C-alpha cells in the first residue's frame, strides 16, 4: 500500500497498536512496535500478486485492483477508507444517456479486466480501448466514445466535461490474504475491532425517567442501551453505542426529547 492508500493504512495500523517502530520514517519497510509484524510498502497495484505468491501473509490494497489483477486471494475485511467507484462517463454533449446505450461504443479505460467483467455482468458489449493514463482525455482525442475510470470526488470528470452514466463497481481498501491462515486471521481480527470502532460513537446522556421511551426510540440502531439511576430523583443516565454517521441528526433530536449533559466519545476497539 503506497500512494493514496499509504497514509490511511499506516494510521489504521497505528490505531491497532501496530505502528512503525520508528514513527514518521519514510522507509519502504518497517517492523511494528509491540508485535512481530513486518510491514512492506509497495505499490497498491502490486499487492495482489505479492499476497497471491506468498511473499507476504496479508496485504492492503483497493478492491478494484484485486479484481483488475485477477489475483487468487481472499478478501478478509473491508477497511472503511479509500472509497471510490468505477464509473462510465461520456462527453457532456454525447447522445448516450444510460449504461445500456454503451453497447457497441468504444470505451477507453486503464482497468480493462475489471471493466470487461462488470460490463459482461450487465450484458453490455463494448469495444475496450486500453490506455495507461489520462483516460479522461480519450474522447476528446477521438480515441473513444466513453471512458470507464475510478471516481472519488467527481472533480476530474467535471473538469474534463464528462458526464457520469453511473457506477459499475464500488471499491474501498481491503485486507487480503492467500488463505485464511493463522497469521492472517489474527491480523484481520485486530484490524476489524478498529474498523468497527471507528464507525461508532459512545453516547452518554442524562434524562428524566419519563423521557426514556422517546429517547430509546431515537437510538434503535444501537445495541441495548444501559440505563443507570442517578442520585437526582426521577433522572437516569443512558449509555448507548450509535453509528457515527447518524450523530449529526441524532443530537438535536435527543435534546428535543429531553436529553441533557450529552457526551459523545470515540470508541477505540469493538470486539463482539
Ligand atoms: P476525482 O477527481 O476525485 O473523482 O478522482 C478521479 C481521478 O483520481 C481519476 O484520474 C482516477 O483515476 C483517480 N482515482 C480516484 N480514486 C482512485 C483510487 N482509489 N485509486 C487510484 N486512482 C484513483
């Protein structure tokens, strides 16, 4: 994992207690603190082969690259970062409006294997034009009618006057291994506890006992909340795990339902 996955990968290892022994070092390989794990930093596109050939026990790379390289590896865990989608796009002025209308079109991509697979799954037959970079200029150069490329913010498409026809594949960083061996399974368990923890927050609040039902109804996604009596008569404290993505809309609703002294804290590990 080099390139755009490098920083978030190293930070995941750090949060899991497996950070580099010498922090901040820009080395291509480093031993971890606290654990007998050696980390090798290589291009994300090379990771599937390294894992498949047994050079390393596990690898972190993009799910798109695992499919593109056709590597014989097992995906152990989705890591919650490096999200992007493989999308088909055409010039703004193109008459093509839907993915199905790509049938028979010339499509430029630097992900030919993955593109062929996902178009075949949708029974769309195109002529693929393999390019190694600057895919987004291919229609302007007259090389293709459309492109298939990775999109994260969408700004590259917009800057190049391209209109998305939709996503063909959703990718994110994944942990892969050749097989579910002892080392790989143990590392996957450690990383899973951090990935799940990052997706949640620990919520603590005080409320009048009569507001409890209304407040519990607002946190239905959480595991059974803990309700503790407070020294103040008629008041209780409620603790619950809530999805991080729901927090922005949850807090005002909790306040409106009578919650006070609301505390929201990050979770470091979750082991179910
Ligand atoms: P954006 O403008 O943020 O949509 O990014 C699109 C550009 O970044 C395209 O040139 C893509 O090829 C490249 N890109 C986006 N996401 C990834 C990714 N996860 N891995 C490699 N390249 C990517």
